[in-house]
C-alpha cells in the first residue's frame, strides 16, 4: 500500500521522481488543507507512477491494487478524488468500484484511466458515474493531463475532462461497435461459423465484417496470411484476454 497519512495538515510536497515535475503544481482547496487521492490500479508500475505524480503536486495518496482493497480502505482514508483503472485483475472492475464509492460519498471526484479509446467504448458495459473524468493512458505523457482531469472533477464549475485516445495511441481507434465485438470473439478463438451463430447473422456477413475490420487495422494484406491472429493480438493488447463471462 502507498502512503497512509495520519491527518490532513498541510505538508511539504515531495520532489518529483521524473519529468512530470514541469507540470503546474495543484493548489490545495484551502490553507492548512491537503487534498487526498486514492489510486486503484492493479499494475504496480502504473500505480506507483500515478500515485507519485499526484503526491508530487500537493496530494496525499493511498494506493490500492484491487477494488476490494479500496472498499476496505475508503472510509479511513476519506479521499477527495478516486483515480481508478477500469480493468482490474479481480472483480469488481473500476467502473463498478466508482459507482459503489459514489453512492457512499456523493461528492467524490472520479478520474477513470484506461486503455479503452474513450468512455463510450463498447467494452465498457456500465456507464461511468455522472461527472467522472476519463483519461486514456496513452495520453498521460505529462502530469498536466492527469492534474487537469483531477481539477475538472473537483471544481463544480468545470466540465469533466474527456481525454480520448488518438490514432497513434490505440490500435482500435476508428473501429465500430460491431468490429470490436467481432474482434473479441476472434480473440476468444471463435470460428466464423460460431460468430455468425452468436450474432444471429450469416457466415457471409461475418466474413465481410472481418475483411473490413482487418483493413481498418491494417492487417488485411499480411504476407503470412495471419490477419486473424494479428487482429486478435490487437484486441488483447488493448483490452486484455477476454472471457465468455465478460
């Protein structure tokens, strides 16, 4: 677990550990008051990076590797903002955690970070809580992006930030919902025949959709003929290994 500050007295910020130190320093809401951020991320490196970034800019932080750990620590830490990844190793996922904590603390600021292209990605099956900010991980190249998102959810006058993926950040940007659903089933190892049955359509329609999807990903003209494998790998790289229960 990360830092566990015993109180909310104003403290001197730690020196930044990386190039993020050039970002503007977040200001506390009032003199003698230090804001708190809970960071929930199952990847240890990403969790530490996010935590140290906000800590270096005036926040007390608490790190959690799972939603269940965050639920247990929430009341004692009493954060002002939750920074959470959508995909976590163990359920609940980040969206479900955000929804549960928002019910317990209606004024909690929520910043969702994810490899998904945007908050309306087909693989995000639940809506983010109202007023949540979304930041694609590929866009966090400086602390300013993350800090701006945090400020947008802590300031009632600001619209929540929506920092979506760009084409260079994400292999599936531009794919339709139907194409993403197809890629998920390909990654599950489904044959075109099974995909047609699952989707309630014809084999020819699936083959045509697959052809368009491969072209969208730029894998349709592979000399080795492994467009299907490369498409599945693109899905897994973006969203992780799927399961029939997802």
